[in-house]
């Protein structure tokens, strides 16, 4: 049974929302989506949340819409974000769980004050008595087991659905942080655009995500993959009819190269700004990749080749940031050291 007085940690991500409770661990891991039945006035009732809403993408009738209330790592729709969290609470049969608990929420390191306030507002909207914010790269570094409170500098690259963040942490704080608002979702869109332009063939978002996860890879100059193809169903733009095409896997690397290249350049720019002492620490520690984008095949090799620095993937990249945030929630001393001022 849930303890209504225990604190909560919420990883409010562009792609997924994760909720942890002190003393219980992971309670929920669902896509950050909701489907609503809209009226003529633009208001509507929520009919599906999370994975159920995601299944509706591209399939809804006119009166239904699927919403993604978070965009590129930040809150795009405060009301629907709060509505989504209330819905998740009801799904957990804990609607009364929001009895003014303390809530910790992680957010990207490069956000405006208004964006921070929007996240805090969501916490207050769900009834939190106190809202504390932590930066996602710090949470990722803690979750990856890096020595964040030592004088040794560590570098983490967190590739989420809407944002890629690079941070160097040392002595309990972030000494360098940069971000680009591209991530896994941009790769999906690039795949859709590439297939449309090259093959006059259209696929949906869910299909693009699936083939990226199954066949996607980063281009690495010294690696040569065998010429392989995969089959995917979609719509032929010329006939308007459904068709199945055989696509070379190498096309996916070409399709997402723009996003991969941005991530590489962001990391290269970061290293160029580091003093020698920090570079030495990073080289010894290795650059750590976290987030769902870290699972892209060959990405670590691509970065290592481009940066001439060891790169490794965290042991559980999908949950690294959330696990670090949960560890922070459970240790009040650590939380006070890393919490942001709003």
C-alpha cells in the first residue's frame, strides 16, 4: 500500500514520464501522452493515457486528439501536463495520494526561468506541498554512478526524446552544461522525411520509432556493415495505396545523420572549452552516454572516433536519469546540494 506522506520523484520527459515514490521505487513508466475527446470549444475529457494514448497516434477520429504536452524537454502545455499526471495517479488507484507530498521533478539544464516556473506550477497543480527541481544531467551522472561530489570531473551526454544535454560535473555541481533541443524524436522525423523524399513513401511516427530502434545506427567511418534490407509497410504517395517496401539499413544511418552530427558537434565543442585538468579527468573516466538515444547502434563508437576520448554507455540508459533522481529523493543531504533555486 502506498504511503500517502512519502515524497515523490517525477521524471517528466518528452518521451516518457516516470514516477518513483520513496520507500516503494518505480510506480509508473508511461509515454508522456494523453488522448482527449474535444468539444467545439476546444475542451474535452481524457479518454486514454500513456501507452494507450500512444497506440492511437495517427488513428483517431475527428473528435479525438492525441496530445504530447511536453516538447523538446520542456512543458509545452501546463494544463494537459497536470491533467496527465492526475490521470496517472488515478491509474495507480491513488487519486488521494496527492495529499500534499513533497515532489522532486527533473528538468533540462538549459531552460529559462519561465520554463522552470512552468514545471513548478505542475507540481503545485497536483497538490504538492513543496516542489524541488533538479537538473537532468546531474541526475544522470548520479544514476550512472559517477563521482559527482568528488573533485574528479566527469562528463555525461544525456540523449532524450526531445533534448540532448552535455554536462561536466565536479565537486557536487555542474561546471559546464550545453544542450541542443534535438533527440530521438528528431531522428524519427528525419526517417519519415527521408523515406518520403527518396522513395515517395510515407510511414507514421510509431513505425519510424520502431525501425529506428530495431535497425537504426550511427554512421562510423571505419565500420562497414553488411548490405542488409528491412521491410516496412506504409503508403505510396503516387498511388495513395498501402505498400510494403524493402529499404537498405544503411539508409537509416543516412536519414538520421543530421541529428547524430549535431550531437557529435555539441560534444566536440564541449571538449574544446575544457581546461587540461578537466580533459584529463574525462579521459580517465570515459564520457558516459545516457538516455534512450544512447541505445542507437554504433553511437558510442562514432563519438569515440570523433572525440578521440573513451566513450561508454551507462548500464541502463533508459532509466539512468530517473534512477539518479530517485537516489537524490531518498537522500535529503544530496537533494539540498543539487536542488535548483526557483
